[in-house]
């Protein structure tokens, strides 16, 4: 079952136990986990789906900006705080199925669904299954082809970065403390890395190291969004203008071909993880996407 993490996570250079693929050790200060708001029959439900190697924590700063909704922020299997993986390889469809089971378990027939990166892929696939009232896909992955060299190079670069960080996680954690270092190191993720706290930056690092399904998903031939026309519900694609990982200049033209009826928005000045340094703009994009259902 998809995990909703309510406990805190320790961030002071925990080490990764390779044999068990989880974190041991603690210290530092603690960031509260992203929590799901209590359900209310008077509020529409919105489900927030995180990206590959992340967790529900990616929505921590966004959730309080959505008070009009019952917010659900589950963590996918194989990610820190999610259900452990019992077998490999994990299929991309397994993660779509897992979210759909979560919807069933929580009585969510057609909620509003928001997804970031791989979570954007999941959101669109759930819409394809008729399980979304609206979709807001933020810098979504999947608008590449089966033999896309840019996709392969990008994920190989991420693979190499994870391997380097795993060799000296304590050193990387220390380096994240100065704001000027975060501004330089987090250029892929944030428009202004200095706006991201050191604790959040370190947390993101350890979540990445703790993800056990990166290899299964990143290079999977299933991780491709097929054409969807007509749309089963309103779909908004909100692309971060300066995203170097899933670059809009490269992938938005293909997205417009495959989802010609979707609405396309640009988050100017932001990079791959806009929730990190501009949560208020992400929340505004979510509100705009959901309002499309009402017009």
C-alpha cells in the first residue's frame, strides 16, 4: 500500500546501509514530514505526486498554500518513506497501479491530480484511466522517444551524481550549509538555490540516495507518454522555463503534438524542482489548473 509518511526524518549526515537500502543514524535538526490534511466532505480532494528519487516531502511548502482542498501527498514504493520494493525490476505500470490503489483505498474516484516530473507522467496516465478530474503536470517526464540520446545522457548524469554523493554523503551535507554553495550546486533543481534551506537540500540528497527504483524507472521503455486526444479531463502542463533536466525547448513541442488539447503554462525563471524555491508560484499554477474544471 502506498505510504503516507507522517514521521520526521533525521538529516544530519545519516548513512545509507547498502545491504538494507535504508538510512541509519541521525542527528542534525529535523524537518517535519509533509502531511496529508484531514479529509472533509466539503473540500475537493487534490493528490500531489512527487518525482523520481523524491518523496512526499517535495510538497511540504506547497501543501499549506492549498487550504481549500483535502490534500493527499503519498510517497511511491521504492522511495524514502514509501513501501519497500520486494522484487526488481519494478515496472512503470506498477507505480501507476499503486497510485490507483491508493485512490481506491481512500475513496477518491476522480480527484484533482498534480504531478511533478515522473509524478507528472503518473498523473497523465491516471487521467488516461479516467481517474482524474483535472491534471496539473509540472515539468513532466515522458515526452521523449524510445531512443532519445538526451534522455539517456541526462539520467546517466544523475546516476553518476548519485554515485559520487553516496561515497561522501557527510561531506556533501556540510558543503550544503553556505547559501552561495547551494546557489551553485542546485542550479538544476532551483531557480535560486540560496532560497532553499540547507536542511531541505540535504534531505533531498538523502532521499535521492535512498531511492531503490531509479534504475528500474529512469531507463524503462515504458516511461513514455503516448498521444492522448481527446483529453479525458482538463490537463495543464506547467513547464519550468529553466529546467535543464526536462528542457521545455526540447520536450514541449512533442508534448503539444501528443496532447494537443492541453493547456501549456510557463513558470518563468524556475528550474526542475520549482517547489523548492517558489512554492507559492507552484500553488498558484495548481489553483489555475483546477479552476479550468469550473469554467
